[in-house]
C-alpha cells in the first residue's frame, strides 16, 4: 500500500512537472508567433526603428501649402488666367491631404508597435514566472 501511494505521488509530481513544461512551451510558442507576425507585418520597422518624421512632414506640408496659396493669391491679383491660380491651390490641398494621411498612418504604426511591445513584455514575464515555478 505504501508503495502504491509513493508511486501515485511520483506520478502526480511528474504530471505537474509535465503540465508546467507544456505551459512554458506554449508561452514560448506564443512569443515566437507574435515576433514572426510583427516581422512579416513591418519588415523595415520591426527592429524597433521608428518610421519617424510624421510631424516634420506635416509641418513641411503646411509650409508648402502656404506658399502655394500665396502664389495663387498673387497670380490672381496680378490678373493671371484662372488656371494659374487654381493649380497652386490644388497643389497645396494635395500636399495637406497627403501629409495628414501619412501622419495618421504613422500614428497607427506607432500604436501597433506599442501594442506588440506590451504583449511581448507580458509573455516574457509569464515565461520567466513559469520557469521559476518549475524549479
């Protein structure tokens, strides 16, 4: 009887160890999966480099659009045909729309990067905790 209890306890301990190992392996697989997804989604910025320049590009676009609108105003005030006033206005509007679109896209990339980093840190902490519990 005593041998049966000891065997049962050893089996229970082995089962607990195996369950702990499987949990750690699952966490490591999850970490590798999010790293692969991140690498595939943004190969140029996955290493943590910033796609950067969003605010600077937006500021340049505002300056460029201002110059275009001033050119349009000067062209029309000097009696130039309408097309010479409309082209700079169109260029200015295009520059503003493109810059705002790029800036908004950069904000989405930054948010995705922050989410990835939060998930990665959480998984690393869980892996470390699982390894401590195995010892």
